[in-house]
C-alpha cells in the first residue's frame, strides 16, 4: 500500500509539473523528447542513410505500381539559406535488392533529374518544388536540420488516442507561417503521424498531406528509424514504403548524389 501511495504521489507531481507548462514549453519539451528517442546526438549528427525495401504507388487508394527501391540520403554539413539540407537518390531495381538499378530519381540542392539508360531528364519544376516543400516539413528533417532555425515555434495542442495509443499532438510553425502538426506516441516519444496543408497549384485550393510512421527499428549508431512509411493526400493513400533494412553512417559514395560527367542531359518534359 505504501508503494502504491508513493506511485500515486509521483504521478500527481508529474501531472502538476506538466500542468504548469505553457503550451509552447510543453510543445518544445515533447519535440526534444522525440529527438532523444530517435537517438539524440547520434540522430542530430547522422550524415547519411540507406533504406532498402518495397515502394508502392497508389491512385485513388488503388495500387498502381510496385518497385524494389534503394533510397540513398546524404545530409549537407552547412546548407545555404533557402537550399535543401540534403541530397536524395531514389534508385529503382528489377528482380531483387542485389540487382543494379534500372532507373533513378536524383534530388539535389539545385535541381532534380530522372536517370535512365537514355540519359538524365530534368524533373518537372513543380515536382521538384513539391519535393522541397514536403522535405522541409517532414518531422525527421525538422529534427535533423531545422531545430536551430530562427522563428521556429512549437505549440502543444492536446492529448488524444491514435491507433489505440495515447499520444501528444504538437504544432510546429516556421517563420514563413507554415505549420506541420505532429502526433507523438506518449510512451515511446516517437513520431506516429504528421499532417500539413499546402495550396494545390492547379486547382488553387488546399491539399491535406498526411504521413504515418510505424515499425521503428535500430538502424545503427544508436539511431531509430521507421521501416513503414505511408503517405496520404486528401484521404487517399498515394505511397507506401516497407523497408527490409535501414542503415545510417554508410559513408555513401559521392557519385550516388551527382550526375555522371558524361551523361546525356535530355530536354525537360513539355
């Protein structure tokens, strides 16, 4: 009975401390707890990452494609203002994960290209802009690259239950007044979901983008990373990735993130 009473007193003290926090203080604390759960200093200094698995694409929530993929990511040491803080190569395979790539999409700070046996074709500018916007508002990119950014604010919204788990919900808003709402698992502190809205350039209305993260796994060097990522737009599933392996600190080769010097540059799509 005495032990139970002590537990109740400790829980009561914790509730009192949390109740004394402002929404901004609580939001900042929850974000910092998530960073520590993902690996803390090891996550903050992660230089590169390799994800290998199956990537599914969907249209109106119906599957339209399945590809074996290797996703290579390298973080910039000191990105220029307004530039991406990473480079990414989405390498698509045929047959098995050990086979050579059949095509790839390369995203850099200055542009993006689809690479095939014919050469490198610049991506549609809107697709590249969408990648930059989505990356900048990804919770893992925020935690890795943007936490010290001036004007970044955190605001705790509420507690809730999501997928039968108690969660904490936090708004993260930058100096441009762009907000991403992140759902953190109350027990593990890890991100479970993020959502944000952005203007559709074609129809001039707003799209709601939702990404869900699950099945975290130790990826080496003390870093945790989700092996199941699902993206939805306006309630329709558009992408899902199941990673068989995720590794960080691979010292990935430079040529993965640059166009070969002699590659043929194709004209942009019309």
